[in-house]
C-alpha cells in the first residue's frame, strides 16, 4: 500500500483544507470547518472549478468516513414506501 500524500493549509477563521490526488489523477479536496461541517470537492488537477462538491454535516462526514475505512457497521435497511 502506498502512502497517500495529503496537502494541508490552515484557513484562518474557517478551519483547514486538505488536498490529495486520486489514483485516477483527480484532485480530492476536503474543507474541514471548525463547526464540524465538511465540504468535499473532486476536480481536475489544474482546474479551479470542481467537477462535483458536496456539503456534509459532522454526522454525514463521520458516516462517510466509516464507510470509506471499511469499519464494521450494522446496516439497517428500511423498505421504501
């Protein structure tokens, strides 16, 4: 497993921004707000405009991180109405 290189920059009054490159060459950026909110963006390396952005609450970010790490969780499936 290769070490993932992650860039980090403090955003005064906001929080922190983390940036890394995926194996496919896309840039993945996470803005971690001091409030706990997270913004996730995916884009081309030299493009200021993201292909997609997602705003996540603290709870949503934690759930997504759990899924991405492969942690053991209990899935509760609810039937659709």
